C-alpha cells in the first residue's frame, strides 16, 4: 500500500526570521485571547487536528509528524514516502516553500500535497511546486486520491491540547481530548475563512448526539478527565437536533462534562442557556464582531445579558470583536471596544478585519484596490497590523488601536484567570440550591476546582501589577472562602511558591522572550487497526 506522511510546518515559532514573526506565536490563549496578560496567560499547545483526522480515516498506513525541526523533517522524508502532505495556514507560507524544496531534493519520487488554509492563497500552484492542492474537507480528498471509496465511517483520532505553563510553573501531562465533531459553518459571514473554505456547509462527522456522547465517555476514561473540546465545527449549535440529543444523553447518563465549543449568539438563544449548561458546556466562543455593523447572527441579541446568563450557569465566554470594519472611525471605534468590555467576557479577542483569500471580503477589497502589495504572508495574521488600507486609520494607528483594546480589557476586567474563577464561584452560588437537579450536580462538580482556585488567586493577588487586580483577586478568593473555608498554611505556602515561579517567568521573559515551542511528536496510524 502507498505510504503517506502528513506533516505540520516546522518550528521554531514566535521568533523573528524569514519563516516566522515574534508576534505570531502558536498559542491560542497567549497570542489571541490573553494577549498582554503576561504571567497570567494560560500557556497551551494544540495538535494539528486536521492531519490526525485525515490519517485516522484512511486505509493506508500514515505517519503524522507534529511540529518537527527542519532537520527532523528531512530525516523523515528520506524514508521515501509515496505521498507527503503538508498542512499549514498562510502565515507559514515560507516554511511550506522550504519543506516542498526539501521533499523535491531528498525524495523526488514523492508526490506533494498541500492542505489547510494555505491552499486558499491566490495562484498557489504557481507559487509552490506541489502536485495536489486540497481545498476543503481533507478526508474525502485523500481517500479519492488514494483510490479508496469516498464514503467513510468517521473514526476519531487520539488528539488533545496540553497545558504547558500556569503562573510560570512548567507543566507536563495535563491533556484535554479533542473531538472534531464537524467542519465549517453555514452562515457564510463575508470575512470567515472556515465557512467559505468548506463551501458554506455544516459538515457533521458525528451525525447524532448519542454517538458523540459515547465518544465523550470513551475519551473521559482514556484521559481521566471530564474536559472535552469540540473542534473544527465553528457553530456546533447550528445542528440543534444533534445538540439536543447530546444534552439528553448526558442528562440521562448522569456524568458531568466540561465542554468547549463554538456557537453563534442566535443559536445559543434558540437552544437555551440552561440546556447548554445541562449539556455540560464550560466554555463557548461567540463572535460578537461589532455593534456598529451587526451581523445577522447577532441581530436582536442583548449580548451583555446573554454573557451574564451564560456565566451564571458556569459557562465561560470567549468573545471576539473585529477591528477596522469599514464603518469604524476614530470617533466610534473606542465606543465599539467599550461595548465589548461592557459584556465582561472571561476571554477577549480583538482581531483585525482579515481579507483572507477565498472569502467575499477578499474579493471586495481586491476589486476596490485596497489590498496592500508587498506584505509577507508571515505578517498576515490579524494580530499586528492589517494588510489592507482603511479610510480612517494608518497601519501604525491600527496597531495602536488593537494594543489599547487588549490593554483596556486586561486592566479594566482583570486577568482572565481571575475572571474564570469569578464566573465559577458566581455560578456555584447560583446553582447549588437550584430546583433543577442537573444544575445542582453541576455546582457540586465545581467544588474541586474552586478549592484549588484559592491558591491560584492568592498567588495572583501577590503577582498582580495594579491595586485593582490585587483587590479583584482578593475579593474572588474571599467569596470562595465564604463557601469552602480559608486557604490555610499549606495553601499559603504553595501560593508563595507560585509567586516565586511567576517572578522567575517575568525575569525569563524580559531577558529571553516568552516563546514556548511545541513538542515534536510522531504518530503512526496503521490501516490494520481494529
């Protein structure tokens, strides 16, 4: 059978060189959601889920190479694979170019496949010497390429994200499993790369809530955790029937889960916040986008009230806002940022409007002559400067607006770590005596987290850079102690240790930077597996 190698791009990340940029770290939280929060950022790395999802659903033996060095990639390529697939986003274009060159040099008989959002780059076949470009859902593409039936019964691969560091303490072994429940979103917002990459379709890998529940139970036993992330599916609640089936199965099973998912505000309201809590939702990412140009999914939604209601049920909210919409001016953009902050989310993302290839937004700005030439792909990542002209902001002004948005969020709402526990204790008090037994059980399951939170909050209080943040951490800890008792001498000693580790992290960052490289891993998927 044909041998297949699927590889992510090579490291290092978050450094300034031909292949990378310091302000483009490969960390969802530290680079996008807790930007500028320093030692309070939760440092995590995620596996390249697309590669594993494809590999586990082919009938050929497949090797997945995760975050290799360029030297490690060369060694693997020399083994002589029939197909070498490279998955990437556009900001890693130069890394892909280098890897393609190495494959052609070291294994000229190998056929090269390019996948991921890098495939949307204009004229990609003219820019890179690849044999195939996968645009859209990759499993069917690869099965057809390898001469296998396009239809398949989905097999979930062993995937997870891992927490690498909290308050400067290096961690190992804290893993939370992922389930790629599906792909895409049918809404087709003009800026949304995933929606248009998958043809504005909602592709369900798990067709029913019952089969999804059974997979969650299996993973909870394998990883010894109740934390599960639904990935790939950018609007899980768009399939209301599947979500309701999952809620019913979880309530019937009686097991507590903590689920991360993506959902639009209108779908949350249709599904119901209480039902979402009963389903086990712990974190939800909602695209607020803007109050100045409301997208259809948010029309008529009282966003601050929705966020408060979610938090009252123990559901932490990641709220994302777009900066530099055409309607933004120097007079109103700060009002839009203030409206975001008034929602008081647990985590915030402020990204620039990004005209990614393959989206209607890109087509429109291109037709208007507003796309900037000469911008390296490595700088097209929405968290430094935009790559299109705006009628009211220069690139430097835009960069300052984004920086101030993140800093306002941090200084006015406090560290997200504190907000997390603020939501938890508020939800615990709200649900502990609920007439709904499922919510009572959910509150009881929070006890262990809240007991540990006292230590983290005490350390946060000592590390906090402002009086407001210190008082905030002290207040949240006091509310937890009112329910569960005071910290105690052992807890105080541990908190002092965290204070020291936090100061050491600040010292390392100031002198050596704060990039944390992901681990290199090799996975072998055997077609003969049961």
